[in-house]
C-alpha cells in the first residue's frame, strides 16, 4: 500500500520540532540547525538550495515538507524610485509592500494583515475589511523580497523596516513578534531592532504588553488628533481606546523602554487645522519624550479629506518646535503608483 504523507510547511516548525523530526527519521539533531539557517538566514525557497545536506536528506525533506513562500506578483516603480510590490500569498490573497529609497536609507514598508478592521476614515486599506492575519513567514518574506530588490536594483543593503503597510500590527501581535524575531536574530536576518518601527493606531493594552515583553524596536503611533471628539470622528477605535488611556499606556511604555515615541499626524482642512488642535497636540507631546512627523495627506478618492494649507502646517511646526518638540514634515513617496501611506488597497 502506498502511504501518502500530508506535506507540512516546514517553516511552521520551531527549531526544536525540526530537531525531533530529524532524530525520529534516524538523522542527527544538528541537521535541524543547518536547515533552520537555510530557511531563516539565507532565505532559500527550495530544498535543493540546501547544498550542505546530502541528496537523500534533501529528498527526505521534500517527501515531508513544502516551503510555502510568497510571490511578488506585480512590481510597480514610481518616478521617485519607490517600488510597490503586490505580493501573492499561497492562498491567492494579495497584500502590498513598499521599498522606499532615500539618499541614506532603504526602507521596507510591510503589511501585517490582509485588509484592516480599524475603519480609519482617511485610509484606503480600511475599505478592504480584514480578511486574515499574515503568518510570520509571510511577513518575513516581504522583507526578504525587498532586501533582494534593494541589493539587485539599488546595489545597497536594506537599512530600515517599518510596519506601516496594510493592517494593524498589534492586532496580529504574536505573528508580528515572531516575524521580528526571525528578522532581528543572529539565526535570522540579523537586522538591528532599532532599525525597525512598528506603527499602531494606538491600542493601549497592546502597548502595555509590548513594554512588558521588553521589545527593542521603535514605536510610532498614528495620532492625527489630540482631542477625543475629533479623533473619534476620524478613527472609530478612539471610542473605546481614548487619548487618556493611550497616554497612560505610552507613559508605561517609556518608563519600561526609555524609547521615544513618534507621532504620525496629518493636518486636514476643517478637521484638525485650528490652533486649538495644535495646542492639544503639544499638550499630548508632554506625556512622554517624543517626536512628531507631520505626514502629507494622500487623497484616496472623494475629497472628503483635504490636506490643510501650508500656513497651517507652519503654525503646527512653529508651535511644536518652539516648545522643544522635534517635528518633521514627511513628504509622500510613491504617490503616482498608489504606494504612499494609506493608499495600499490592492488597486491593481
Ligand atoms: N495600522 C497602523 C499601520 C498602517 S497605516 C497604524 O495605524 O499606524 C500607516 C500610516 O499611514 C498611519 O500613520 C496612518 O494613519 C497613515 N495613513 C493612512 N491613510 C493615510 C492617507 N490617506 N494619507 C496619509 N497617511 C495615511
């Protein structure tokens, strides 16, 4: 009788499980270490690339396992050099990730979920609804794809990673942490944690959890308004996760990590363009050491939201800077290919 073996995705196994597998199949436990390095350090997509394993060992692995990696389905290039990848997952769903080149850095902007459940009114991803969480390997693979493009197309290494693509990373906490472990550990891509930024809508409970878990990456919070009424009107999450709770969580975060927080903030016409709003932001900035990125709004369609005029941005800038808060205006990248913040919506 022919025995059929259900092939598992080898990257779902922990190192210890891989060791057990080899021992159970009459091989040495240290093979697991070798395979683990091929998978997570050298990012191979095929068992035949594991050249320090004997042919019979490779065949045995092939008989039991598959490597379900992502495929870059479509790569678009912006006139400013930004690259947007439409990434096909093994079940056919698509997410997007972006490579952003600057003079000094190459940044990968990666997705953490297919779609998003948060319903921020100004964000295109919100219209996709949340389909599912990405697995650790799907997040890791987006980074690897951009790392390869960075080396191949720009001849430079990937320097930074931001979790600012589709989805809310803290609603897929375990998988995001597991991917970050593979990206930062010496047995993985060995990238420095301080080069990583996780951006969140500001879930207080999860910020406290991250602080307790002793994470070493940077935290960015999409603030956009520091008055509850305004924030709730554009970000429904604020109804159950108020600015006061957020502030308490951030104080706890800073106490534990001593790591500055970055606030992302778009200034819109008729929404948060008054001096009262700017003053509320300044007051919020006093909770913990922080810096502010005033990000350019990327219109997503019907014109309900419009970027405020330059003089309003200057007013924000002057008020914050004169009170010692480092503030930067962040220009959009990749707008022409819908690769900028909040534009990721699988249009193509
Ligand atoms: N869920 C996470 C990460 C994804 S959004 C978060 O909320 O932080 C990445 C950043 O793009 C966030 O700061 C978000 O508020 C911002 N953003 C969303 N839509 C935008 C748009 N249309 N124009 C500019 N920034 C936008």
